C-alpha cells in the first residue's frame, strides 16, 4: 500500500493476517478504504520508521510532507489514532506467545520482519511439540471451523464426543493447523513444511 518494493517478506505479514483472522473470525485490518485500512494498521502496529517512508512511492497518500499521518475518519466518523491500541488489546488475546509471534510478522521493515526460519523456532510454534493433540478441524460452507475430538484417542475413550463450532479458533488450535500437529493431515495447514513433492 505504501509503494515499497515487494519481497517474499510480505508473505510473513500475510501469514500474520491469516492467523489473526483464524483467531478472531474477522480480518484484522478490514478498512472500508485504503486510508482507513492504513489507519487501522497504524492504530495497532504504530507508524512505519522514517527511513522506510523514504522508500515509499505512495507516501503522499497517507502522510504529509513532515511524515505525519493523514488521519481521515471513516464513514461512521471514527478517527483512529496511531499506536493507540496494543496488538493484544486489538485481538482481545492473552496468549503472549501468540501475540508476540504476530507482532514479529507485522514489523514494518521487511528486512527486519521475522522469516519463516525464525518463525519455526519461535516459542509459540515450539510449544506444538509439547502439547497433546486435542482434535481435528474442518470448515463448513459458512466458513465456520468445527473442532472434532477424536474418540479413538485414549484420553477420550468413554467420554461424550462433542463438536464445537466457532468462526474463530484458539491460539493452540491455530498452532495445530499451522504445524500439521493434527491427526487428520488432510485438514491441517502445515505452513512450515518446506518439502516439495
């Protein structure tokens, strides 16, 4: 949006947006226009560094000549203030590792943004090797995820098996999708599988 040359680092920003949407059930930055979408990013992420703005070919769309953001209210009159909400507050999430993972996806400077290699080593992803698989996921036509607890798991035998429908997932459920740590591989998203077929 700023007109900064794209690199593969944009994929990590996009990945963060996908994870946030899996958690909340809604896009993280759903602005009704480019200026409002940028204002939403400023509100949660803060302003980009000046040295990055110097490379931006579309800086004048969002900033004045002193690099101050052009704040425009949306159609409902809401004016967003840069840096006025923490990412944790915006997500309404208390999982510090998950929020830290997303924060590192949303670093303005692509050269300083977390790489896929670093992401695999992040504490939020590393937890997947320590947790018990709690179930599998499918998505219905409405885009709602269903968590299906596997009755064949030893810890579930003799228990009532219930489906939990939600348009959002918990951080540990998202981690299972991302790392492929779910027993039904066909419905998992192993984002860090770099093998090719």
